[in-house]
C-alpha cells in the first residue's frame, strides 16, 4: 500500500516515528518519508541513521503542528499522514496546560484543515488509553483530539481525505515511563510503587507500529481502532526487573488512575469486536456504506475494556523477556 507513496510522520523523531520509519523502509518502497518535528538535534541524530545519501526517500522537515503555514508547505504532495506529535507527559501537561492545548488540540485542528486543503488521502492519529474517561489534562486534550479527527470525516463532506484514530496502552520502555525509572532505582535497592493494585495495558513499540500501519491500510474513515493487548500488574513488573529490591508505597500521583480504560461502557453500543482488535464506530449515517461488518461482532451491553478486568495478563517471566529486549541506555 505504501509503495511509491509519500508518507509524513509528525513527531517523527520520537520512539514511534523512528520505529515506524524502520518498518516502512523494510516492508515498502515509499517515494518519500517526511520526518516532521521541531527538534533539530533529534533530526540530526536520525539523519545519521537514515542519511539522505543512502536513503534517498528520506526528508527532514523542521516544523511545529501549531504552525499552520508550515503545515501547508510540508503537506504538499503527501499521500498519508501518521500523526504522532503530542505533549504526552502527564505532569508536564498539568503544569503547562495552555501548551498542551496548543499542541494536542489546536495542532490536531491544524492538521485536519491543512490535510483537507492539500488533498491528503489518509490521516491516522495516535491516541492513548488516558483519553477514555480522562481525569488529567493530557487525557482530556487527547480525547478532544480524537473527536476532532473522527469529526473531520463529516467536516470534509467528501471522501478525498479520510481520518481515523488508533488508541493503545503504555509502550514498554518509552521515555518517562516506569521501566526506565525502575531500572534506574534498582541500584538503590528500593523501588517506588504508587499502589500495589495498579494495572496498565502493555504493548511494545514494534507491536504498536505494526498495528498502526495495518490500520492505515484498513481504515475507511471515522473508526477508532483499539488493539487487544495484555495487562500487567505493577508488582509483577517490579519483581521482573528487580526481584531483590524492596518496595516503597508512595501513593497514586495527581491525575493518575488505578486502572486504565480503552473502551468505556458508554462506547460499547458503538463497538465491534474482531479477532485481534476492536473498532469504536462513529455516529455517521454514511459510515455503514463504507464499512464491511462481515468479520465483526458487537460487544455485549455494558462491555468495558479495562486493564484491571482484562482477561489477558503478562506473567513475571514474560515481562522479564520484554524488558530484556529493550536497548541499553
């Protein structure tokens, strides 16, 4: 699908952008991959891995999703956009709320408007489990972003540009997450635990990227894709990383949940289940004409996809194997 196409990745120098670039180059022969981000150092470092001289499809654009004029230049001739740019650190968003709104909400609005004007064919946006029943500002901005991208399909009033969203859980080893913290604290002999009952959905960066690329190919516009992924308990993760360490209970931090939700009970009436994922359908009259429901089955009434009640759990051994695959920092 991506052969001879122009793909632009916002936030392309992040962990998701780098892994998606790696997989796209392995699986396809794109005409161009445009890395769009605002950090010149990260772009310089990424260009050492994928130099233009060796990878002549690579392009590096400095820009910010807040800058609509720059998006107009960057989106010229683009076929597909993967929107991975966001302010995603919960404490940062709480302390800098206006900045989170500008990037996560206004940035989403800019991408939608410019993609329509520049006749981009498909846009798929990355979301988070924190966008379902949000209790912190980051989750609230991403919920708003999700709804903007879904509504973009009605806003355009034609099928030239279609928008969809992918929502998944915590990425193993991502920057600012618990695994790097535990690895750092292991030397002290004590690991800080917010609450021993805490659970999270868990996915590797490789699995996340593959799922997004599959959704980019399958999307008809308006869907919110949710993968079926395992849960993990925070105490199991502590035992997997440092079984010799003691644990210290520090309490749940502001804006944090005991368990995460990816599909709420209120969304269940619009949710279909597939073998390896769910789709939350939009309230568009025309969606049924685009959407093939042959393989889908509606979820039961009152269904909720919650990390605490999930039927799929990672064991200590599985967590240990996942941690062992992470690159050393």
